[in-house]
């Protein structure tokens, strides 16, 4: 249940519910923090069991976006949206256009993008009603699918992790246990294949499995439950979060945890446990920030060159966090939080909350509304 006490405890500024019975739209937008700028975060469509589960996801993910955007050096706050529904049955032009109108009503305080089970085509429908959306097609001033950029950032994080653990950033000859062969997982698999790594992977969707085998021809499939028991160098969670938990952590036989999934630690204490086990944890909300970094430059005019330069900085930032973790003898997750919190607090001292201003919208991009 959503209460003011819950919002206070997690630091949220605003939670908005939108409904449109004409197209069966049930959407929740959570704006966590706008100290650094308007809240940017994707829209996830999921067949939630109930509204409380949807609210919890929106709250948790929006808070994560605040930290992700802060640690990535973006002048953006954190927000997230969830749409309750079956993405295989309930999607429609009307649903996403109606949702776009609701996003527009927030006057620029929230900017949306793709997330789990939403696509460039869905963003195009939203763009018909608001300019406060990123990840639209390049023809409309956008950058398209952010998955390749997310995967590139994760790969840079893996290189930084290998440099820290093995003294060499190369992944040649490394064994990767990759969980989740969706869009990001496939792009990451291609990077790993090209680098000379050996990939074992798992997924529950036959289409994803077949596509991954085609993209990464020397990969080997393992069952979802067996992925945790593989003797490997890196465990790469690239599906849903919380796979580092009480049931899995003692099964891991790796030196590094580094993947694209959000909120990989079921609880913070699992980050402490990884440190105690001598497993290096790459900060998930930094290394998977390539997608949001990519769409963020749509503000100034997107180009692949600018996106590449920005995303590749993840390598250096990851090493800085590892250094801070060592210097203060704290787990990596805490060092990452600390760096993000310090940036937010420093800017909080010189400015207030972002209240919405058309001058912050995308130059040269006008919605088709």
C-alpha cells in the first residue's frame, strides 16, 4: 500500500496514477528526485499481480534512476513509470497515446523512454502526444533502440572489472555466465564473442535462445537454475533484478558479478556478502547506464559519436568507484551510492527542485500532437 510514510522513507517527491478505461490504461509514474533536473526514466509494461506490486516496482525503479543519472554525470533526476497489463495482448496505439497525454500533463517534470516490454514503436505513439519522450526513431530526432548502448556500457564495466581483478582489461579467454538473452543480453553477447570470451547463457523464451545462438555461435545454453553453479570468471545478470540473494549467493563460483539487470542485489547485505566472499561487484546502475546516457543527449542533438564517447566513460568511472571502495574499505555498492549522493547534495545546495520549463525540452523536436 502506498502511504506518505512510504514516500518519505524512500525520498519520493511525487507518485501519479493515470487511468483511461477507453483503452484499459492503468499507469503509475513515480518521480523520485529532481534536484539535478527533470526526472528521466523508462516506462515498463508488466502483467503485475496487483496494484501494490506495481507501486513497489515504480518506487524502487525510480529511486534507482536518481542514483543512475547522478553517478553518470547527467543533469537529470530520477523517475520511472509502469503500465499494468499484458504486453502481448494489451498494447495499442490508443493506450500509448493516452499515456503520452498524461506524460505531457506533468509539464516536463518527467521524461519517459523505453524499458522492459516497451519498444521504439511504442515511444513513437507516445511522441504523437508529447515531446517529453526519448528513444524515438532517429528520423524524429531520437536515437532509436537504447539496448546496444546499454550493452556497450556493461562491456566497458566488465573490462574495468577484469583490469581490477586480473590486471588486464581484455576478456579474451574469460568464461561468462550470462543470464538473460533479451535485446541487451544479445548485444552484450556479441561484444563478448568479438572479444574472444566464452559465453554460457540462459533464458526462458525460445525466440531469445534461438537468436542468441545465431548471434553468438560458440555459446552454450544452460538451464535457468544451473546458471548459478557454473565455474566461470563473470556472472552477468541481464534479466530481472534480485538474483543475488540468499538462495544463489553461495552457489556462485565467479570472481566478478557484472551485468545489465537493475537492482541485482536482493538486499544491500548481499553486497556485503559478495565483498566477504572476495567477489567483485560492478555497480549495476552505473554500468547499465549506457542506454540512459545515450538518450540523454537527444536534448542537444543525438549522434553516434557523442553517444560512444559518453558511454565509454563508464570504464573510468567504474575504476574510480573501485578505488573509493578500497580506500574506505566499504562494499562497491556503498561506494557507488556515496559518490551519487555527494553529487546530488552538492547541487541541492545551489538549486531547488525542477518545476518544469519548456526551455528544457528537446530543441528542434515538436510532438505531432
